[in-house]
């Protein structure tokens, strides 16, 4: 039976974050993932590292710490990380008011730009009825389809992390992990990073945790000939309803009321639209949010059409042909940035960063390891 200092169950971005934070401290690590490569929420997203969406204070600081760790991976040649920044576009007066209020708070590295400047910064920005925009330089772009795989390969090569893919863990107890094929691993600390699949190992814990499942629908366009470089991530005024960082803005309540009255279907499906241009010229578009009993294995065409309808007001494309459609499911806690609990001696559950896994996982794992090891 192989022995390690740390066993991480789950090969998505949260599990990889913990494997990295442990390995860089000189600990021996085994990473166990049930599929042949990460296939969950870690690959089904925009690839946005999005500090601007985190509330001021500790969580924004954690997001910025995550950002620095992503840039460390870039410097090490692990994967491409684009320092693209972001643009929040305002096409309505209440959207502009929220952005101006947010910028004036000075809590985030963000500032207002004119409509003309916004169009200059991004060929995606729809100039029709554009009133202004807010820019932030802190956001990053990675390719979610390859990021997890590249990080896992690097951890194996640089730190000798034992990455066991196609390995279904069926039993965990203090210092012992068992797979479906009978293999055993011994580890002093075991970290469960199984995401929305927590029920498989800890059904009672999932109920106790108050975690909720969320389904989102996303799309990707064909390559756009006018896109020669990615440029900033684009967020719409609808996005202001979604991220907690904007809750301190007095005008947000009026914006929410207007959306609820004019387009209640957007609230029904939790739709707020964003766009991110890959280096290939393809544009990732999204997204929606359906929770718990509303989740179905069958995607709703109505949701895709609503996303596209709203995006046409925000961005302009030469070719709106959709080349791919997919959905993802993640776990989200109603109040915590991630659900963390020691469920048995030396066994930690660490799941549920919601839609902020790419943004927060490295920083949250770093914070956890500092706490566990008593580091200053």
C-alpha cells in the first residue's frame, strides 16, 4: 500500500489547487480522479479569473492571491494565462449609475471609461446605445478545456505528485483511501474536492452542508475573423445582479427592479450575459443559473435563445453561428465562499466555490494550508 503525506480526491481545479499547495511545501501527494481527465465544472466555464466579482475585503484579497498564483503558472510555462482585464458595458442609465457608484467606492482596481474608449478597447463592444463602461485590469483568461490537464502534468513532473486518473474512490476513513478496483492509499491528511459529486462519498454531509446544485448553460461561436487577439472579458449590465461585489451600490436595487419588471424571464433562469474571446477567435457565451429541483439533464432551447437575445444588445459579432452548446453543474453554498469541514480526523471536505472556482480555488487552498500548518 502506497503511503503519502496528502491524498486529494478530485482532479478539478479545487483538487489541483490543494495538490499544488501541499506539494510546494515539500509534502508527498497523491491525486485521485474518477475520470480520465477533469470533466466537471473546471472545464465547463468561461476560463475567467474574475476578482472584480468578489466583495471588498478578505475575499477580494483571496481572489487577487489566486490571480498571482495563476501568473506564477504562466511564468513557469505551465499554460497560457492572458492578462486581459475586463469591461463592464452599460447600455442603460441604471447600469451606468451602478458602475459609477462602484468605481467611486475605490474598493477594487476599477475605473470608468467613455463609450468611445470602450469600443476602442474591445471589438466586441456594441456601440449602439452604449453609455459608458467600467474597466478593470485584474481579470485573467485561461483555456478551461486544457488548463486542468496541463496543471496536473506539471505537478507530476515538477513535484512528483502521483496523479491517478480513471480512479473511482469508494471509501475514505482516517489515513486510508480505497478505490473501486481495490487499490489502497495511506495518507496523513485527506482532502475531498469532489465538487457537486460530494454525495457519492458523503451523502449525509452534503445534506448537512446546505450546499445547493446549480446548472448553467453555455455556448461557443465559430471563430470570428475580426478577432485577432482575445481582448478584455465582456460583462453586461445584467451581470451586476449576479456578483456580490456590487451589492454596496445604491442604484442596484432599481436596476434589479427594472429587470424583474421588463424581463422576468431573465430572473426565472438566472440569466446574466458575458462573453470571452479565445485566442482562436471563438467566443464563449453565457450563462444561466437553475437550482436544485429545476435542474434537468435536458437543456432548454429557450435559455440559449434568451442568452443570445440579450448578448446581441451588448456585443457585436460578424458570425453568430453557434458551434458548441453545453451545460455544467456545480455546488454552491448560500453564504460561504467554499464549504470546508473536517468530517473525520485528518479528513477535510473542501467543495463548493460556486461559479468562482477558477477565480478563488488557488487562494482558498493557500489560505487553508496556512491555517492547517500554522503559517503566518
